[in-house]
C-alpha cells in the first residue's frame, strides 16, 4: 500500500511513544500506527556521569553509545526516553544543568519520516516486527472542502454554515425557512452543528480550506459547540476538533486525518503578494469577481439585514465565499505548490514558515550518515560584523538605454562554488591547506565532506527539470527552498548558525558584484550606475544604437561568465557555478536622489522596460508600489512617469491632477489604509495617524453597541482632515487637501522633475492661488 502522508501525530501509551500517520491512498484514507518507539536526542558521551546524576530519580530512559560525533569530533550518545512527558522533563532538567543537548527539539513523528527520507509518498510494509513506512513516489488526488460561516456581529450565534467540495454544495441555515435543494434549514444552533459534523464526516475531505478558517470559522464553531455541550468530532479518528493560538498570534487546528489550510497563509507561503489579503480584494485580483455584497466593507451589518429580510440571499452570499476560496486555491495553484513543497522538503501541508525544518529534513539525514550530529543551537561564532547584500552607490539621473544583469540564484551559486557548508567548516582542518576553500573571517571549508553544495546542486537540477516540464509549482517550491538556505544559516534560531557561514556567502557576493561592475566598465567602457545584491545596472549611453540590444546583453553576460570561470579557477581553484544573466532592457530609466540630498538613492528606481514589441512601466521602492501611500499618489506617479518616459506632454496632466484633488474629485483615492501591528491598547509611547483614527473608530462603534475591539492586523481606512486623521466610517470634517498635495503628490513629482529642469511649485502655483 502506498499513500500520501496527510497528518502526523505522537502520543504516550503504556508501551512507549506511539506515532500516528494518516495517509491518503488510492483506496481511501488509511491510519498507520507505529507503536513502542522512543523520543531521542544526542548528548556528549563524556557527559554520561552528569546526565545520570541529573536524571537519577527518573525512570524509563537510557543512554546508548553511538558511532556518531559532534562537530568538535567528540563521541556522542543517544538519550532515549519511553514517553514524551519523560522526554520533556529530562530535556528541561539537563538544560537547566547546562548539559549540552543536540537535536533535542525534533519531534519523534517528524524524525521518523526525516531519517527515512519519507516526503510525499510512503509505502506501508508489514513484518513480524510490526508496521513500517518506507519512502515511495506517490502523487495524491486530494479532496478539499471549502468552509465558511456567517454569524451575528458579536459571533454569539451561528447564522449559517456553507460547505463546498467540487460539485457538492450545501448551506445549513439557522432559524429561517428557505426552499432550495442546496439549503437545509434548522430551528436552533445545536441542530445545525450536529448536521455540520454529519455532513463533513459523510463527504470525508482530506483538506479543509477557507479564509481565516482557523482563527474565525473553526474557532467560533468550536466555542459555540462547547457552550452548547457538544463535541465537534469531525476528525477521522473520532477525536474532537482542537484549536489554539500560538505565541506569535497565529491560529492552529488539529483534526485527526485531515489538514486545515488557511488561504491567506497558503498564498504567502507560495510567495503571492497582494496589497491587501481580504477575500474580496484577492478574489478581484485573481478571479475578476468578488463577494455577493455590493459594499463588502459594510458586510457585517449587511449580513444581519440579509438574515432578517433575505435569508436566500444570505445563503447565496455564504456559499459564494466558499466558491471564491476554492477558485483562488485553483487559480493560484496553492494545493499543487504545497504538495510539491512536501515532495521537496518533507514539510507538512499545513506547516507555516518552516524554513528551518525544511533545511533539517534535507541536511540532517545526510549529516548522520556521514557520522555526525548537528551542534547545539546557535553555538557558532556570533561576534562578527556580517553585512547584508551589497548595495552599490547609485548614479542619480534620467537615463536612456539601461541594461539589467543578474546572477541566477546568486547565494545558492556561491554555496556550490565555494563549498560553503557547516560540516565543511568544522572539518576544514582534516585536509591540507591547499585543498581548503577560503572564506572570510579566517574561515576555511573542506570540499571533500561538504554536504550543502550537493543538496543545492540536486535542487538546481530538479528546478531545471521542473521548468522544462512546465511544473511551475515545483519550480517555485525549489526556488524558495534554495534561497532559504542562506536565510536559515544566517538566523540565530538555526542550529547551524555561525556568522562565518553567512559571512562567507554575503561577503563573497559583495566581491563578485563589485568585480563584475569593474570588468564591465574597464573592458566594455559602459558605466555601471547601480548594483544591488545580485544585479548590476549598465548604462550603454543615451546615444546607443543597435539593431538587437538584447543580443548584445546576452553576449556581454556570456563574456562575463567566461571571465568569472577563468578567474575563480585561477585564484581559488574552484569550478564556477555562477551564471550572470541578461535580465531586461530599459529604454528610459530613472535613478532618483535621496530626499533632501544630491546623492543617488538605493533600492528605489523606475523605468520603461522593453517587453518584446511593447513596453512595461516598472517601479521599485517608489510610491507606486508602496501600500502605505494613497491610491491617488500611485495613480499620479504611474501616469506622470509614463508620459515623461514616452515623451508625451505631461505638464497639463500634472496641473489637472492637482486641481482635481483640490476640487474634491478624488476623495476616495485619498484614503490611507494601514494595519495595526499590535492591539490598540499596546500603543502607549506612540500615537501615529492610523492609531488615532482607530481610536476614533473604536469609540464610534462602542457608542452604537457594535463590536469594537481593535487588534493586531486590523486594517484602518482614514482621511487626514483639517481636524486630523478621521476613519472613513465616521469622518465628519473637511479633508485637508493641502496635506495630500504636500505629503503625497509633491514627493512623487520631486523624484523626477529636477532631472527635467523644473520644480513642482512652479507648475502648481496657479492652483495654489485658485484654491487658497
């Protein structure tokens, strides 16, 4: 039997730690239990006496000598515990006694899969010793159910529950009578909750999806069920639903045999970026349609009205939210991405973040087979000044004919080329000096034992295959994981953290970018006007003429790659895995100055990029792509720059836009939108505009006995008025248009106009006189 690992759990039994895995197979869901296992971590063999003394009053543990060493070359032993409770107590006690622990944080259910290289597929084997899982190649056909609920404003009553799985659609409606074959009506919440459990168990999905589905839908369902004395036994194991909030504010759910995926978290995991993550906004961006309420920002009160007056419309609205979520998952390929991420790294489908665990899954089994265990957490060098990515001093100006080159996956390429690796760093002394690869801060690497370069090489080749096969989900998963390797090594929460590792990557990146810029300037005579981490911006000259500039760019990239290969072989004795690529051509390119300075800015530019026979306006770090700027500022920048870059008349547009703001024709586009980073009560020392607006909104809602708690992540829409910031919902004062001219439009114009020899105030003087 072969299946896909859906969930993994562990629990204590009288016979030891039992591991429980639910698999999705071609014949349906299958539960596999691996009994009588132990929780294990590693300790130094020389600490045996201290460990025995520390744990003398505990039973059910043992130390076993192992043929493994730590990075210092010392023998290690395995500390095995027959229960999770005992394991936690032993770890806590040993840590308090400052006894070195290695890999003590890895859950037994995860370690079992990791050490056997089980990722997407698992083969179930039965033997005299019991059941065992082995790695297998398997692509699952998963069933996902979209869930959405509607409640009263205070969430103290469930109005309806909508469920959608493929062609199956159902709305459970509380307290209203509606005739429709896809609606079931009930007289009380208890009945609707019991029917919800019955339907979910009957449809038997592998995955539940929704929008804030854990922190709202499941949490409210669980709370109401408890208040009514019910258990929501919606798991395949007959156990109840479990929901909790972590220390970071994220919500987690556990349902036996089923996975819960939140649409917002899944989009972020797959590197989708949106200005806002509300369901309405994302649906409009991805699908071109939205909720069945004309003004979703007022949906709370509108839902109450629909429930009282138009229950059929409420049911349609509720069900459409389910459809939107399902369609977003399909359009963004989210489930495909998460399955491929699992195939690559072994991360569970519902794992949020997980870069560290993904790195462990790839690295630790190979490390153990090499005869070593990971070091203690963050036990490497941390006293060094390690810079981030290199950012070159820019040349400000408005240019024509700028080419952009970037290194393909620069940091992974550096790891491959220079054998950067935790074990290679620890064992550099085992090879002759001439066989070592030089790093920075005195670090050297042993290429003969390095593990990470091989992992990167395998990932690189797999991504090339995925791209050739058109498997965009797998390609994206690989790209994210390759780039995460540097981030993991540079993080103090990484067990392999050592600044000599991260420094060997970033400082080599500095060197390569600077030397590449020097080569282009000295050998080709083109000026490099900017460079950032892995990219160089090359100005060919305003008078550049060529019948095929992209071909020139590709030839220049090939020339640099050949030079790099020769240079790195000669100077370091390494084979280059670096690849500079011609990325894009800009017919016009703006590098603005820093505000109130004549120096060029960093990470801020705009340009007109050639795309085949057409062109595309590109902004980086400027107002047009920043969500804390108003829609008016972004529209103004895009249209003004488009006109300037394409040599169209632009002065009239600028004056007319300013006049329209003064005339009150763009009030909706002047709204600021900003989220609270913490609860409103936590803003003590500071009182920024969006917090002032939030406090006014809270007071307004309290006066009307409406839910008024403002928390972390809540988004505030407000105007700056002559009386200060006021929320959109209850603004009464006149909008301060001069604020928007000075703080929103002027900075946009000031980034560009000095290079055209004019000033913003010169152009808008008539409007100031007219509206003052």
